[in-house]
């Protein structure tokens, strides 16, 4: 099973827009006849029921009819944790998708609802499950829903990944309880423009990635990221916080712009040129 990294918000699309990136975690999830849970240790991820892959799998098994006697998980993690690249969404989505597949259920809409109930916001999980560019929302029944759009060919995402980690919950704590009507209206226009820019009109990406809802409140605590975004945008490179940061994402329109972006990096960031993932979570899980 393979699940992509994701970048959410993309500037003005707060909690709604997500982009799947060509960086992957790989997992093997098996039902076992031996009772209990066995996890092959990887990184600093927990090896008990608090593991997010396991939480996703447990929720999906409950939705599909019941828990197996035993469960085994082996994992190769390449998505950096707590960097704004959707590592928690990837873990949850892989567990949900794998468990549903083991139960004989192939339903991404159901997977999205289950994953969102754990993650708490649908932007990253939608992109991780569907691939490409996604618009996610909560419907009138309180359930997550999403549509997938095809990104315009030629986009070159460059992630500038720092060693520093951030907590999404702490980052959300910096956001105000309300914003002005003018800022909300401006962001609505920019978010709509961003959808067009990422699908048909990449020349609009500089204007489309302007944001007044979350980045102005998050960036003061991320001085190096704020400085990098300022340098990139001053050079005409569309750049935003990836999710809540601290990774900075440059949405380069071609390889020449990617080269410019690389040249503006500093020692505090590792530039990583990525593709856009178009498949989302793929699964060939089988019992046994």
C-alpha cells in the first residue's frame, strides 16, 4: 500500500484545498490468526493502539463489520513528521484504506468520512485519498466530502523542508476567533482563483496564493520560513506555507522557476523537488 504526502491550504484555501505530492509512505497491513497487534518498529512512531495507522484501521474495521482477531503492520515511512506535509493524514488514510480493502470494501467516499472523523479536518485526507488537487468540505450532515481536479501539467512543486517540527494544534492556536469581512471576501476570491490557477491558468499563481486567513498569524513564529517565503515571492516564485508549516512550498510553473527557487534556499531548509501525485492512496492489501 502506498500513500502520498500532501500540502493543504496552498495559501488561501484554508481547510479546503489540498495537493497530493510525489513523496510516499509504504505499508503492509495483514490480518493474522494470532490474537493481538504486532507492529514492526519504524522511526519514533508508536507500536501500540495509539499508532495513527492502527487507529484508522480500527475505525474502518468497525465501519465494515468488526475487528479481526489479529493485526500486523509493517511500515516504511518517508514523509517527514510534523513538517506540514500531511504525515498524520497519510497514516490515517493508509490504515483506513487497507482495512476497508481487507474487508472487501473499495469506497473512497466512505474512507474520506472515516479518515476525517479522526483527523478533524478534510483537506489533507482528501488529497491523500484521491490524489491530484482536491476541494474538501463538510456537508449538511457533518460528513466530509470532496471533489478531485486534474492539476495543470508542468507544475513543479518544491518543498523546502526544515529540521524543525511544529504541532498543528499549537499552530491553530495562533489563529484568531474571527476575521474581518474584507479579509474573508479577499480570501474567497483568491481561493477561487487558485483553483483556476492550479488547473488551467498557472500564470495567475502569484495573485492566487495570497492569503489573509492563516499565514499572517502563523508566520511570526516561523521567522526563517517567513523570510524564505518573502524571498521567493520577491523573485516572482509563488510560495506558501505547506499546511501549518514549517515546510515552505513553492508552486513552480516550470523547471527554470524551480531552479530559481532552489537558489534562494538557505542552510535551514532542504529543497525537495517533487511531482504531483495523481493516484492517491493505492492498495493491494490481501489477507494472510
